[in-house]
C-alpha cells in the first residue's frame, strides 16, 4: 500500500488501438525503371514491415495487474475506453 501522503491512480482500459508488435517481411523495390511509376524493369529485395495493432492491449499489463491495489482514500481506479 502507498504511504498516506501518496496518491495512486490505477489506469486500465480497452478499445484504443495500440501497437503490439512489428512484422517484418521481404518486400521488393524497383531499382531500374522507365519514366512512369509502373514501368519497372528490375526489382531487388528489401526489408518491409507493418505494425500489428490490438484493441485490447498488448498483454504486457493485464487488467488484474493494472488494478491490483484496492481502491480507497489514496488509491483511485480509472477506466479508459
């Protein structure tokens, strides 16, 4: 429990899109082409990626841990959605 003169705010929630990881893959890029974007004549591999998102957190801090302290005079619970 916190000291009597310390105020604790426990925050938990869901519904906000949160980055949870990055997936890497082999992509291609044009290295020799014509004057128009679709006139590529030679491709080379390159590193590509996309960000993974979740709406229910990333599993780092689960709700029971985020709200682990009993609410009382010096502890408030806040929910965000």
